[in-house]
């Protein structure tokens, strides 16, 4: 199992991503739900997603400029994402690697 985060931000406006985002912070960790417009959030199991003193912050106002500023701050702080790139033709391999937990970080399909 990957290490739990102390803090995370969910930008995607998809309610279905809230559960995985809620599972990412460790006990006492912080999660900001920064998607301004969101599709409905599926039913949540309290013990699994909300318990353990997680600090959850829904953000009601968020702009593209806010995102740019955050990414600039992250770059200046030397935050480095872990990515593994795949050519579009390798999409099936990427899916297999993801299913088998062989990707450390985020898999990225490169479209030429």
C-alpha cells in the first residue's frame, strides 16, 4: 500500500473522485476539494472516508489563475511529481501496469 499523504488537493470536478481523494490523507491529514462545479458525490462510508480526524476543506471559489499560482508555488518548493509516460500506442500496457500496481506515481499517455 502506498504511503498516505499529509495533505492533498482535488481539482477535478468529478464527484466520483472524492472517495479516492478522501482515502489519500493519513490520520489527521488535510484534503482540499477545490473543484468549483462538481458532479454528485456517491454515498460515503463514514468510517472509511471521514473518520480518523481528517481535515476536509471544500473550496467554493477557485480560478485557473489560482491553480497557476499553486503550481508555481509547488515548482518553487521543489515538489516533484512521480510520473511514468507511455506512448499512446502503449495504452494497453499502461492499463495493465496500473492494474498490477507497477506505476510509481501517475501514468501519463503521451499523444503525439
